[in-house]
C-alpha cells in the first residue's frame, strides 16, 4: 500500500531550475518547459523557490539529494488532525473524509522529511496522526463487533489501508457462512455436518500500522526508504 501511496502528489520547493528544452528528448528526463518527465506523466515545472506538485516518491528523492524541501499538506497539521479526530470520536455514523493514503503519506513524511515541519510541531503532528489512526480503527472494530444478522456497516470515506485491514474478517466470515450453508444442506440430506466453524471465527480486524509487540511506536509500520530518482523515470 505504501508503494502505491507514493504516487500521491505533494508540494515541493526546489532549490534548482530544470532547463527549458525546445523539444522532447533534448535532456533525458526533462520535458519542454522545465517539467519533470516520468512514466506517469509530466510534473512541474521545477523552478528555484517556486512550489511545484510532484509524486511523493519524487519529492522524497529530491529531498534526499538536498535539491528540494517538502511542504507538508494542510491536513497534516496539528489543528487539522485534532479536528478530524474529534469529529471521528463524536460521530458513529460513517467516517470523516480523509486523503485516501493519509496513513502512508503521513508516515513517509514524518520519517523522511522531519526537518520540513514547523519547528516544535513534529512530535505533536506525529501524535495527532497516531491518535487519528487509533480513533478510526476503534470505530471500525466497534462497527464490525455490533454486526448481528442481516445488518450493514457504513464504510464511506474508509481508506484503502483500512479496507485491507477488514478484508480477512469479511473473507473468513463469508467462507464460514458458505460452509454452514453446505453443512445444513448435507444435514437435510442425511449427510451430517459436524465440526463446521462458525463465521464468528473469521480472522480478527488487525490494525496494520499499530505498534508491534515490543517494537515501540517508532518502529510501527516503518516506511520503506525513498525511491531513487533516475533519468527517464
């Protein structure tokens, strides 16, 4: 999920200017107008001290080469995270809107772009992101625990990472239901059906970015190292 999240656009402020070319292919990896040419498209233009939107992986690569600094997105601020968390805890009807890859993007920026946050706010931002994660996963677990019979749970605004966390539960529950149905049919025909697991035995909902046992919060869901920026990417 983190690999896919690195295609999310973020804002950077370069300390260099890409050359303006007169035709495509004049400079490898540079499109006309000083834009960064990647397989996914063209981004920029990259001009010194001018904000530009590029994929997260490119932003992290430029930063690792000391060629740009990253501007944290507005939602990754202490007040914004606190407001979303408060809304999550104050309502049980669905989830609050968040960026699709808020967990992965937030973790990557907190790990690889620490100096780009406002002085003194880093620890509060990190704590706010973790508090929001816990609030959303608690709501997710509570909603699934309350399921009885033919019911529905609203998953509006759920992120792909969170959806991936409940996938084993739903797959296990549906497989268990299918086994019970087959066992009932076999019993009706005199074939018996003992030893069939109940759907409640489905895999529990696991928080994929929760701190590992004995690993500490700093090692939880540690993002991978930034990709390397190469000509032609």
